[in-house]
C-alpha cells in the first residue's frame, strides 16, 4: 500500500495543492495518507480573536484542518505552530527535524509539498526542509517527492517557473476538492481572486485542457526513484 505524506506550510495549502489527487487515490488505490501542516497560518494577517462559535480563530482553523481532510478521506492530520509567514525566522534545522520526526513515525514512500519558487516565503522554506529531510540515503523510505502549486502564491511570483511534468485527472474529484476548500471559510475568497471556488475550477480546467482531460492537478517532480 502506498503511503503518502502531504507537507504543507499552512492550512488549506494541502487542499489547493493536491486535494483532488489525494481524494482520487484514496478512492481508487486504498492509500494510507497523512497531512502535516507546519504553520499556524493566521497571525500574520489578523489577531487571534474569538469566533461566534466560542472558539478562537486559531482553534477554529485547526478544526477546519481535521474536517477538510476527513472530507477527502484523510484521517491522520498533524498541525504544528511555526509562525505564519515567518518561517525565515526559524532555523531550517528545526523545521527539518519536525518533518523528520513525522517521517520516521509514518514512513511514507511519497511526499507532496510546495514548489520552491512560490512567492510565499513559508512555502519555499517548506520545500527546502522537505528535501533536506528526505536526503537520498540508503535507508531513506521516500522514493517520490512532488511539488504542487498553490493558487495566489505559485502564479504570483514572476517570472513564472512552475513547470509541471506530472498530471492527475481529477474530473471525478474536483467537487470534493471544492467542498473541502469550503470548510476553510477564513481562507476562501470571492472571484476573481484565484483562491476562490471559481478560481480552483478554472485552474483545473486549464491544466486539464493542456493534457486532454476535463480537470487536472499538476505537479513538478522533485525526485522519483524506481
């Protein structure tokens, strides 16, 4: 059974990056999937205030992580509290060791993570930490590492350099991806913002058009060992 670890910087990155693919793999292949969210994902934008449901915003966002991932079929989620949009203030070794700890426990053979040239600094550092944590030693369990795109980060960093070589048909699971994203009410935006339900569909349609399917997610291979 394939064991997949998603390593994302912030809550909702995992859905935007590979939500449709993971939903399809869980439906068709019976994979074992875990999501690791490194950052708390909120404090750089607003104070951690109380919501109408009595939870503070950080608690509410952590609840969203569990609910959104469960909708896709992911039962295992771990969320850490590295500072939002400030991963560059944390030693890379600390982030790398956090990933290594989860990797040692879960023993994945495949990792999905961020693209190294995203505008968001946390995304770029997550990519570097993942590659550091999965150095190709003889005892390394990870044989495949893929970079996903995150709307409103990957395409906002110019010049564009995300050059995918792997495409997954998500025509049957796009709605699940959108429904999971709806759970992240504090992260979802209205059109024409790319991080909207319409933006998610347009992007999937664009990649699908390039490879001859209705909807697709795109990935850039960072490492693949047969």
